[in-house]
């Protein structure tokens, strides 16, 4: 594909092995120039897919980068849909406002379409950047700082039957990965990962701990089988009045409610601590309904996974719908023109079909609204209330909004 760069002195090309150090160095500089441990740098080098990564070069200097991991993203109905996890996007400050980012996004989406992946997803460093390329926030995460000295947790029956044990994080890795794999189909937005990703959760540079302990791990089991885990750090703090330590949760997964409650109860009760800090958890997670005082949990909600439908028809066919839908969308997509036009979606809880049609449109919207609502966490009715979806047939909005919904909130379990 020919370069489409406004400055002909620059060259957009697929990343080569011997260009990695400069390519990655440009990325680190674009994100502030912080240092990384040799272990972390080596791991990202191993995880990178060079054939799916792009660089922009000005002479012999890398001035732009963009990568795309290969994931499976769980969609409503439980299917895992191939998706490009857009990552490592950066442009040198010396080369801003010259169209480099637009050129990389253009080439990247063309490539994703060529790879046969109907979705592209990303975590946005700045949400305002990616809307013009068709991405929209589709999942949200809750962060909290829970006053465990005052807040109590009520737990369901069966919690006491769950056994917990400390394990070294490296020794528990296989058990944790088996649990994670079992949870992937349970929520839209979760990621099925390629081998090697499990090592990311063991990175534990002292500079990243914020004064807390090395990473700790607790594994939950029932009848000798692992059913959950929590990985966390403890930050010891003391005042004249006594201990004031904090538990900092890295990640937690459980295959059933009793295991989930047992892990949260454990985190609430660690000796010499009075608070629990969590980040990016599901917005409907059970502990929020088990605490005695939600106000003392200081909840904050933030956008998480941004979704872009690369192939509208294939993407809408890949998920199911919690109520029957038969609706014609008039889709606008200025960046990927192949998606523009009318699409008839028919589907229910068993499956769906989506094909081009000449029938009159029922709803008019852009590909961004389809991306926002795709995983069931953002209502089409709410988007209509914001003026971003137009109802052209009375009743179509309610029908589509209910159908696109999800019984559990979509969630991105980790960044990339």
C-alpha cells in the first residue's frame, strides 16, 4: 500500500526486528520518557507482533508508532470475536500536526479489515483523540478507596467453604491463568489472550510499587480445584495513633459468588491495614452491594475499552441479542466508507444476521454509536437522548435498545 503521508520526507512501514529499540524508544518518549526495567522491555519485545506493528520514519529516525495485538473479545452471548488490540500509539512531539497519526490509523484499519478481524479496540490515553477514527467508549471501570476500618462486608452462603492459601505469584501462575480462562466467556469485553501474556502480571519492579510490598498472591479453592485468586500489594503506614496500612489490589478473578466474596472478605481483613484501593473493576461487581456503607468506598467511574466496528455486518452478526430485534440502521462512517449505508439486523438470543438492504431506515447513527453500544453497556436510548441516534420509525429505538443490552455490565479486565 502506498504511503498517504502529507510530508513526503516521512516513510510509513511495517516494523522490522532491527528497528525495535528506536521504535520503542520513540513510544516511551511520547509517554513522558520514563525508564522501564530490562525485564519489562524484553517482555513487550517478545509480545509484540512485528507484522502487525507500524512505524513512521523521518530519515533514519522513528517519529511514529502503532501496534495491534491479536485478541479474542467476548461479546454478548459469550462468543469470542477476533479483534485488533490497538496499542503503543505515539507520535514524536517534533512531528505533531503533520497527519502522521491519521495516516497510521488509516493504514491500521485497512490492515485490520484485511486480517478478517471485525473489531478494533483500544484503551485511550486521551479519549478525545480517537473519536474521529470511529472509536467510542463501550466499557467503564470502577475505582475505589474503601475504608475497611469502618466498612463491613456481608457475604453469601457458602463463602466459608472456600479455602484460601498464600502462594508465590510465580508458583500460582498456572492456577491463576486457568481461573481467568474460565471467566473470559462470562462478561462481554473480556480478553482471550495469546500465550505469554500471563507473564505481564508478574512484572514487579520496585519503582512501580509506590512504596508498597512486592506482589503477593492468594489462591482460592474448593474440593482441591482453584476457583479464584487475588494479586495485591500491602503498603505499611503508621501514625501516632497506630497502623494505617493500605491494601492495593492488582487483579482478582473468581468463578462463582462464594469464591468472589471470600477473596474480598480476605482483602478487607488483612492485619494492620485500614483501607483497600482498587482500580478498574466492573461497575456492577457484587462487593458494591455487600458493603455496609457505599459512601465510604469513594467510587469513581472512568471509561475503559473503546470499540470500533471495522466490519459492521460481521460484527453485529457475531453477538446475540437479549430480545428479538429487526431493525434497519442507516450508518455513517466517514473514515471507513465501506461501512456506510443501510444494514438490516435481525437477531435474538440464539443468533443474528446483518446484511445490506435497500429498505427504509429505522434508526440513523454513526459507527461510533454502534461501537459504544456494541457490548451492551451503553444504551442506544441514552445516545438518542444525547442527540447521537435518530429514530426514523416509531418504536425502533426501544426495540434496539432492549435487544442490545446485557444482563451483566461489560468489562475490560486489563489494559494492553
